[in-house]
C-alpha cells in the first residue's frame, strides 16, 4: 500500500505547539495577514452540530482487502452543493474525508479557493482573480445557480485557520494549484509557508506544474506533493502498451517526490481497454493513484466506478461521493 494511504494520512501533531513555536514577530505578521473569517464562516456554524449526523457515507469504498477513498471535489458532497464552502470543509475534517480545493493567486501575493482564472462565473465579482486585492475579495460572495449566494470566499488563510481545529486523523485537504511557476514570486512563497506551516500535515499540494509545486512545497517541509500529468490531448496519444509505459515512466521521472498521481479516470479505463493496467506500475513505485472526476451522470458510471475499484485506485474524485458510493453498492 502506498505510504500516503498506509501511514502519512495519520500523522497528526497538535497545531498549538506549532503556533507557539513561531517567532513573536512572525506571529504578529500572521495575525495581520489573516483574513476576517466573519464572512467566510457565515454559513459554517451548522456543520458543528451536523457534521456526522446520520450514517457516515461518501468517505470510502471497501472492496475485499482494498479501500478506495472518495474525494470531495471542490468541497462538494452532492451535485447541489455550492463549491468551496467552509461548512463542507468543517464537515469533511470531522468525518476524516479526503477533500479538494483549487488555489488561485490574487493580487496580494496569496491564494483564494477558486477554480477559474476569472471571477465572473464563480463569484459576484468580475475580472481576473490575479488582479483582485485582498480587500476586494473580502467583499465578494460565491455565485450559485440562482445568482449570489451570500457565502463568502475562502482565502488560504481561512482554510488554514479552519484546519487548525479538531479533525479526524485521516482528514486530508488537497490543495490543487492552478498557477504556474512563473506566477510565483518570493513574497507569495513566503506567505504560503507562514500560512500553512502549522497545518501541512493535513494537506497535499498538487497540480500540473511540477516546478511550481516543488517551489511551494520546498518552503513547507511537512507538505506532501501530488502531480497531475494529464493534458487535454493525453488520452488520444495513448494508443498502445508502449505509449502507456512511456507515459508512466515520464510521469515518474518528472515528479519523483510525488506521493499521489492524479489521472483522468477515462485514461485509466482506456488503458484497460488496451489490456494495460495503468494503476499497477504507479502503485508498485510507491505512488497512490487518484482517478478524477467521476459522477453518476456520466455515461456508464456504474461500470466505471466498479472497474476503478477493481483496478485498486486509491482514490476517486467526485462531486457526489454519497451517490457514487450508493451506485457502487447497488
């Protein structure tokens, strides 16, 4: 079993010891940089009493001697969920869930949990995320299906503050970096280090730019690393076993320190159709494998989730973990 599954998920050091160990000047700077959580936590309070209400599903699928975790894509537990809400983050931490947030760089050299490079689709704002100041982001709300939700955005500082609280040992937050190394400057790297130093054991930093991931993770020694080698045209280039082998070797050579490899689930199933197990060589190299992003609305979803579990992927990314687990068990 890959280390990130067997042991690394259970590393847990009391965060107060880490906070108290920071130099006094750095403590003051961290407090000054901290985003006011009032807006972001507006709708988070119900999670404190309802986090583990009812049967605990949507966490993992057990099959034989293997367990496949179900990762809450964009902090969603159902398709009706608003992405990136603190309520779901708190719920997932309490339940020991694997969760994912996207990170976009804003103008004040830190990050906000958004997927797009533009504010327009996901928030009440407009224009590039990179051009928005911290003050401007504080005034924005997430945009739901019917317009503004009234829910504040989660800044990286907010996420770290929430993650400092009580959490189940297996709780894991994937920080999916949507930026390239060229966008990172020294101040951004330093802010990342100060913000996440005390909660790095509950996080894994991932993305498609290994240089950017390494640069940020190098600043936070306890930060685990993941790598997504998939491009838009990767699937069409895997035509036979040799292509698949080259893909695996190239990925391992590019990101040797990665503990988790994130693969488009269609890539895994396409390789299986060629008679190639794309998961096994990564696991043999000590890497865990995440298959993204499978929902029940996808064609052949029932067969797909069963095949992925049979291939022993370590994790499946989904917008609806409860529904996907129910589909598997039906």
